[in-house]
C-alpha cells in the first residue's frame, strides 16, 4: 500500500515538474516578446499598480501604467523569476517620474504634491457623495457643496499655478461618479481622471478609471446652458459633442 502511495506521489511530482518546465518555457517566451503570461494565476495588489502572475515554480511581476486592465504591453516595468523573486521599479525611474513634466498614466497623475495623498484608486466601492462632501470635494447634487473649490481651481488655472480638484456627481440612478482634475503648470496641460466604477447601470466595459489630457479648461454656453468643459481646440457648435470637448458638469 505504501509503495503504491509513493509511486502515485512520484508520478504526480513528475507531472508537476514537467508541467512547470513546459509552462515556464512558454510563458518566458511570451514575456520576452511583450505578451501576457498564459499559464499563471493573476493577482492584482490593492492599489492596482502591480500585477503578479503565479506559475508552477515561477512568477512574473508587472507594474502597470494606467490600470491592471490596460493592454499588457503598456506596462512600465516587468520581470520574470522564481517564486522568491522581488522586483521594484528602479529608484531613478521613480525620481524621473516625480520630476517629469509629462503625465502619461495614473501613477504619474497621483505622484504630484497635490495628488499623492488623493489616489482615487484607494477609495472604497461604497464611497458616497456624503463621504465626498466630508472629504472637501466639489459635490454637485440636488445641492452644491464646497463650490468655493471650483472658484479657487479656476483662479489658479488662470494664473498658471498647479491646481487640483475632485468633483463628485450622481447619475440619474443615484450612482456616484468621481472626477479628478489637475492643472499641471510644468506641462501647461489639464489632466482628468474619471472613475465610473460605481456606475452599476453602465456597461461593464465602461466601469473603469480613465485618464485623459486636454489643453484648456473654461466655461462654455451651449443651448442656453453653461458648462464647465475641457477642450483641445476652439469650441464650436459642430465639435461641442466630439472628443475635442469633455463636459465636466453643467453649471446652470
């Protein structure tokens, strides 16, 4: 009986070893050519900045650019090794990111003096407009709260001073949409992060956190309504509803 058990265990170990060798070979080739490993368990850390792929005797650590759901080739750092491997982004890369005038992903966005303690990815899925009001956000609902933040942001933007504001609004169904807007004086650009992950009535593919970049922000009147908008080129009636313009909210 013991002999049969030993033989069974030996066969199982041999199968696992062979499977580990084969999957390691396949996944190392995929990683080397910029493709996501295939025969692994994928685990995302709490803030969404790092993904670890666990395979049979090996693992792959990947630092993401915008979100864990972005294309694999958009990563900002990846390394493959054994289960005990540790991998962090090089210090000089972090230094360059902090001092760069470019904001190209969510990690860059939340690495400025005004945003580094306001990472939208760390908020609970149960976060509400009442929480946003207490957290000193510009809340737009049946009543407007902390509207002085909007005036301060626009004043800083006018004076070319780095400024940040978080806007909280509810959908018609009552789901919270969060919007982070950053004017960054180093690049003279306006960056916006929209968090639609709590919008239960939207398509699942739209429930994401997304970064966009624009050249300008201002108020714009269209069809007797005044909007707070971001845009790249002069706004016209024709391009108001195109990708050239992002409407943050209706002012009145």
